[in-house]
């Protein structure tokens, strides 16, 4: 673990996974509209949304996808993670009141570069609503130890 209690590259193995779940509320949708500037009527206007293929209001796709970031930052690999890349496919709508379960699973570890490729999935009940792949950069306990050793000088040893 790193100093922030996140995983180091040496702590991970292919197949490790973690999840985070959140019920998407009316407030989440309104606040995300304000923060993102996305005021599409399909998110905010029930009368209009009822005339669309969704037959009612839906949450912003990126609101649901942002839960992947919560898993990466807080659970796996956790604190200290640097988000580098994300690919997403939006497969089904998320509606106000739905609970979204975001899960990441380690697919590949590129130890020499400190990079990890993760499969990312968001589900509502048994329905996959988003699938994709993320790439992150994380620390290395081996590299930190080597750096610390490099900083040891004869003067420091005398102190």
C-alpha cells in the first residue's frame, strides 16, 4: 500500500475487482446539469423525455460513468491513482431512482510503466448500462524504495 492507503503496482493481480454503488437521485441529475452544462431536455423535462425513445427522463450517461472514477480513486487501485484513459459504451439508460453498481476488474498489469488496464462496468440490477476499459497509473513500493536508497549519501549516514 502507498502512503495514502492505495494499492501499489506490486499489490495487484489480474482478476482483482472492486465496486461502488449509488442511487441516482433527482438532486444528482440537477447538480450534474449545472456542473457539466448539459441541460438536455431528456434529463430535465419529463414531458419532452416522454416523447423520446426512452419514454421518460434519464440520467446523464457521464453521471453514471463518473461512478467508475469513484471506484478507481477510492477502492481499486485507490488513493494516489492517476486516471489516464477511459473507453465507454453506453448500453442502456439509467433513470432517476436507479441504483448504479460500478465495478472495475484488473485486466492487465504493466509493471515497468506503473500502468494498469481495468475492465469497467456499470449495472442497474442485472442490466449492464455501461461497459468499457480504463487505464491508470499507480505508484510502486519498489521504485519508492530505490529512490530512497539513491538519496542516501555518506553524509546522511553519519548524521
